[in-house]
C-alpha cells in the first residue's frame, strides 16, 4: 500500500481539499496511486516550463505523470483539451502534487477519456465494458472548464469519461460549467459513463465548489453526473453547486428540460451511490434534488448515506418526503446511518 506524504498545498483563499470532518476509512482500491517512479514529468523546475502543450502531450502518451513546476503553486491554462489514448495504459495517473491547477480558461473541457471514441483508438470489441485505461487524477485542481460548445459528448465541464476505470483523489473542482439546459446533459465538473463490470467511480477527499463563488453550474448534476454508473464518495465536500436547467426529465412540454441534482445526478438502471464522511451543503436544484437526484428506472439501484451531513440543499421543484434535498427512486428507501439530513 502506498501512502503519500504530500501535504495539501492551497492558495490562501481557496476552499480545502475534501471534507475536514470526514473520518471514513478508505478501501485500498480508492487510495492514492504510487507516483514515486513516474513515466513522464511535466516541467523542468520552473512555472514557465509547465505548459498546456506539455500536458496534452504527456496525457496522450499515458503512464504515470507528475509535474516539476517549481516550489510554488502554479496554474496551467489549457489551450486544448488533454485526451487519453486508450492504447497507452492500462494505468494512467495524473498527479499534481497538491500544487498544480489546470484551467479550461472558461473556454474548453480540460480532460477527456472515451474507450468508444475511435479517434482515441479502439482497443477491444466491447468498448463499453473493458478494464482499461484505468485513469486516476489526484492532488490536482480543475478550474473554469467549459463544455458548452461540445454537442457530441456533452456535459463534463472539467472531465468527461467513458469506459475503463476512473478515480478522483484529493482533487478540487471550481467554477466548471456545462450546458445550461437539457434533460440528460449534466456534470458541470465531471460526467462518467460505462465503468468496467459496473465497478464504482471512487471520489476521495475531494471538493466540488467548497465556498461561495467556487461552485460548478450546469443543467443537471452541478458537481457530478452519470447514467448507469456507481459512485463511492468518501470524505468529500460538495457546496454551492447548482443545477439550473428547467423542465426536468422527461422534459415538460414547452421547456428545454433539466434542473435536477444540485450536487449529484444519477440516472439509469442498476447502480449504487454510497456516501461516507461527506458533506453536501448549500447546493441548489431548480427542479428536483438540491443535493442528490437518484432515479433507478427499474428500481434496482440503491443509495447509502453513512457518517455524512446533507444540509440546506433546496429543491425548488420536487423532492422525496422525509429526505430534504434528495429525490430518490430506487430499491426500497435510502439507507441512512449516523448521518444528518436537513
């Protein structure tokens, strides 16, 4: 097991990484990846050497990627979206060491992986259910991603993923946006599809928003969004994210649709959402689920909330009675253990 000794290095005014009150244990599969022997290092010790071009090239080549941009925090403004090629894994790790911010400059998505995109190389005949690439982003901050111009792979203002495996550890997402309306588009920060064998996306000690002015905004799923994908969210923080579409899903006549899942949007059939040690507070949905929108169409999905706090997440349209900030259709009732929902 690898345990990083890298401290959380923050700009003085920025929200923290993860929920400071989160105390849940982290399973081995959800822990930081070992980057002590990187395949690629971006930069030669100066901020100027850490460029968008270098990031795009390193991600295209894959492997374990770290940064050497000098001793101070640095922001790299991405001039192009960094795209994973599916034949460069199987293990791809991007580690910012707690000092690197990747910015979409309000103009573009920051990171993209899609096992079913032929432009990124098909590596199997079952692209929607393959075990690679296994992508981890850790100790990074993603800001000002914007996927509004992407109509083919919509949503995912900062990161869009389909296939393989995906994990987020000790990372932060600020001011990312996706399309403002639409019944299915979502994930102002992150959108995920088709994880291998239905295994969960782990989100560990990470922050989506975290303070006024830092929230992520999109039609649905201000923080994260998926269809048919399970999430396990541990010791993380979601605040000030917003779902701003209107008309819900299916969309009401005369509306563009959307507006559900201020922090988290889950849709599909069999999937699971598990929260532990996580705080979801001050998020907002114009329609349903100011904190969480969870619809398992065949009622096979489950929601478990453990050692977490969900507070002040207004749903301006609808929510499930007895569960403030949550709209839930699944297998039985949500399982709530040692948690506050108000």
